[in-house]
């Protein structure tokens, strides 16, 4: 069995799966912009997490952080900020993705590991 390099990658995969399912779980088929955003961001996050598990590279972590940041601003950019549940999903899931991916970048010595150098 393959040993995962970062425990954060499968968690990001679960976040991606949550995004894909959330429109139906939470009844967010309207507005369509929210539903489409969650599905696209979920697929991107899930694919990035699978890639990071199978062949870890720093760019996958940066891409995951970018997807999370884009998700966080999407309610205002795409016009579904009036739907509270959609805003909450976008903010909390996006923030979790950003934190998890930046965490990996901060501690993995192969990716720079600036946090270890700072406190070590």
C-alpha cells in the first residue's frame, strides 16, 4: 500500500467531493452559478488532490490554494452572495482548502519548508 506523503491531500479530496455533492445535499441547485461553481471547483480540487497523492509536486498544492481562494471570492464575483448557505459553503470549504495546501507548502522540505526553517 502506498504511503501518503501528506495527510492533507486526501482531506482536500474529501473537500472536493463535498463541493460536488453539496448542491444536492443542501438544496443549492439555485442559483445556478453557485451549483456550477461548486461542481467545477470540486472536480478541480478532487483531481488536484488525487494528483498530489499519486505524484506529489508543489504546483499541485499551489493550484489547490488557488482553487480555494477563487472559491472564497466566487459568491461576490459570480453574484450568488444573497444565498447564505452557498456563501458559507464557498467560504468555509475554500478556506479549508487554502489552509491545508499552504500547510503542506510550509512544512514539506521538498517544497521549501519555510516554516521548519523559521522555527527550527
